[in-house]
């Protein structure tokens, strides 16, 4: 007999797994021999067992008595394990779960059929039940219980079930007859398999797939803090790291860098928000087996709190990735360190663009960085698409048109469910309003352009609660140009604009409206698009005295929106023609409030000129009379001009005074008012 059993096996996770299979198989070889009367009879009835017996003998256990073999197996495995310091999944699981060798052999006994289906016939024979090809509690209890402590095996089985390592296949009949199986995901991990896509809710990233801390684009103060964390996490002084911030802003990359510093991979967990979710059971053992740090990703809503349970079967730190809202509690975060990952400033954005685009003109990189206030991850997404658009045109260098097109594609993927894109072409020459309104619009444009730099030029008191957000309210009667001004502002800033779909946002169920609003605001911040809240008085209603439960919840929605507006870091434009219905607290939170009064006669003349087609034959005096006597809004003028064009198409294609008069009279009929024009053309009289 060899003096060092198993010494011929390589020190690898696969060999280690095989050793445990040998140990479990050895016990069944002995029991099969007892059942058949001898080893030879057992091998005659179950020939495949001879292969396991011969394999054990070939590794140094030849000639050993059946009663001594289990003890020698344990000693041999312990000696074999002491010869390597590399990660062995089963050894790590045994230590982290507080399992002894017998408990591990119970686990491996249940999993024997996963490796060799012929054990199903043996299990059926041992249990005198052909239909039971998996072990029952009573079979394992008979095999692994200590004669002096008959409940040992049942306690072990219960512990293995609590850890998620075993699960019931069938619960038919008495409890002792319930059949067991191993958990498929955990069994694969025990075998040393490291698939990237473990399950729809779990993903594995090996250390080699993650960037080191030195490769991350971070503020130096944050980099210094992160470099000091691994010792605290490995010693147990801190149990977890909570990383808060925007989506697609490097939160998971940062967590991966921390795991990389500790020589571990990452098990990314998503979708687990209830502490009683059965999947929590296997998170700990899965992380232990794969030598990874559990990375729990949560997307919480305002006011939502998630309790994170203790991870049984795991000894080590965890990472939790959160957005800026919501809270967490529970044993998993009892001693957690928190990091807030802010939006990258213009210098950090330049580094992201340079890294993503490669060789590029420095002026272009600077322009991209200043024009788009994106998260780091969204810069990478936009840059990748922009390179593709440039390649379609045979260019290696990316220009602003490529970036704008790529940005729009990314925006649509994230925002189209709750907001609609708005056409933002045109310039300020298309808007005719009073001088005071134009001056305020210019102020708003400058406020948007310099929103990141503005607070560097104000005193300390002015920066205490400052952020780069811009909130503007455009007030005035319907048709006075509020929405047009919003579109032209977006065009001037070369930014995309999305109109909030109130029908998709407002929900009768408690908390759903706040959830939808938070999603829209968060995506707008991350993607740097302008949000347009058209007819905002429908949402920004005044708070009322609480007399019913409906009043209470309506006030809660208003209070949430007030808080979210104050923390909003994007550009929000609100239009309303009922400013008196808006809670005064909303008005106090506006950075700019612009009034759009009804146009005067001279302004109406200019608006008519913008809307009438070139080559029209409307009499100049008649147009002057319409502009002076018909107090239309810009929207009404637009409607009248379109109807006059329609009449002209019917009569030959040139807009005449008669067509325009008929269109003007039609607008007055729509509003139920009397037309003040002195003349009446045949076309107007005919009701065209």
C-alpha cells in the first residue's frame, strides 16, 4: 500500500471534488456488500461499484479493511488538503458553513447520482422501492448516523437544507421517506464550474474580468479611501460596502475593483428584494464555492426599504449597489461602509471620452465633455455607438453629429416608456414674444449653459444647497409660445428634450406615481436630456387640508415632487396656463419663471409673417387690420394660417385675403366670439 494515499492526484479543485465523491461512494460500496453478503456479490449485482473500489485502490487504499477505509479516507484527504493553499470550493464551503467531513459526505452522497446515474439503481435497491432512485432521509439516516446518537444524520440533513445545499424532490408519505437532491447551481459550483451566467438573477465575474483600482477614473480623495478598505473588510471590522449613485456610473465596476484587490471574483445578484426569498439561501454558499464577493444590486424607489438577511455559508464582506433613493437594513449591512459615487465632472468626462474613443482631436473631446453631462457608463455606451456611426461613413474619427445620433439612440432605450421625444429643430428667430420675455429666455439659456460653473462664482452660503440642476416655469395663456420656446431652447443648447407623459406617470395605486416620477427624473439626470412637463398644473397641484385618505396621499405625492425637484440635477421645463393652481412651494423652487403675455399688435403682425407662406397674395392693409383688430394668440394664428393654406389648395394653391378672412372667422366661431373684421368676402360668407 502506498504510504501517502491520493498523493498522485494533482492539487486542483477537480481532484478535490473527486476525492469527496470517492468517500461517499466508499460508504455505499460497504453498504452494498452488507446487503449482498460480500463484496464480490455486490460487484456482481452492481458492477459499476467495482470501478470505484479499484479506483480507490489505485490511489493508495488497496488492501485496506472495509471498516478502516473511511477513517483512512478522512486522514488522507486532510493530508492532501494541507498540501495546497489554493481555493478548493468544497474545503471553503466546509469551513464557512461549519460542516465536518461526515456532513460533506452526506451532501456528496445525495449528489452521486448527478455524476453517475447508475447510483439510482443502487438507491432504489437499498430502499426496496424501484421508483425511488434518489436517497431518502431514512436511507441517509441509516448510513450516516452514529449508533450512539441516532439523530445526528437528521440534524446534518436539516442543516444542509437550511444552507440551500439540499432540497426536497418529493414530500410524499412520511417525513422519513422524503427524497432529496442537491441544488443544481451549487453542485455545478462544487465541481469547479465557473459559468458567467449562473442564473437569470446571478452572474459571475472572475478577478481577471475586473479592472484594478488604478484603472478607474475616480477623484483622488475617493481613490485613497478605497485603497484602505480591503484590510477592514478582510478583518471583519466592516461587513459590507454600500455604493450609492446614478445608474451606469461605475458603481458595479468600483465594487469589482474592491473584490479584485482582495483576490476575489464577484457574484452579481439582482432581483432579490424580499428577505424571505428562497434564493437568498444559496447566495452565501455560491459566493463561498466560487470564491467571490456577493454584489447585491438594488433599484429602490423613494421611501422603499429592503431588509438584507445574513448570508449563511459565507464568511467575508459583501457589496450592495444602490441608487440615490431607498434604504437598506438587516444583518448583512450591520457594519457597512457607504460610498457615494457622484456624477463625473468635466475633467473626468474628458478621461472617459478619451478612453472610449481612442485617438481623437483634443478639441472634440473637450466639446463632447462640456456639451453632455453624462455618467461614465453612458459615455462608454454613446462612444461605442458613435464609433459605429462614424465607421458607416468611412471615418475613424467621431464628430458631434455621430455623438448626437448615438446619444439619441441611448436616450430612446431608457426613456421611451414614460416620456416622448420632442422635435427640437429651429432657432430663436422663430419665436415672437415681448422684449422682457426674450431677455428672460436668454437668461435661462445662459443658466443652462453654465450650470456646472455657476456656483464657483458665488459665495459659500450660495453653494451649501446648490446643484447643477435648472428648473424653469413658463407661464401664460394657451398658444402664447411656451412649448415653442422650450423646443427652441433645447435646439439652441443642442440637447434632446422629452415630454413627460402624464397618463403613463400618474397612477391610482399608492406610491406608483412617485416611483414613475423618480424613474423619469433619474434617467434624465443620467442621460442629460431636458424634461418638459407640459401643462404642469395637472401635477403640481396645491396641497389641501387633510379630510380624507385621498387628500393625504395626494399631499404625499406633492411633497415628494417638491423634494425631488430640489435635488434634481438636470434641466426641467414646466409650462402652465393655470399658474394660480400651482402650489406656491413649487414656484419658490423654480430658478427661472418666465411670463408669456398675450401678443401685442406688432408682435401679432410678426407672427402672421412667420406663418404665412412665401408668395401669398394677402393685401397688406387687410393683414394689418387682422393683426391690429384680432387679438389672437400665436397658437390661434398658426391654426388660422394652416386653414387658409387648406382653402388655398382647394382654390389653386395661393393664399389670398379671402382665404385668410375665412380662416380668421372660423377661429372666432371655434371660440364662440364675434369676429371684429369689417369686411366679409364670398369665401368667408360661404363658411369655408
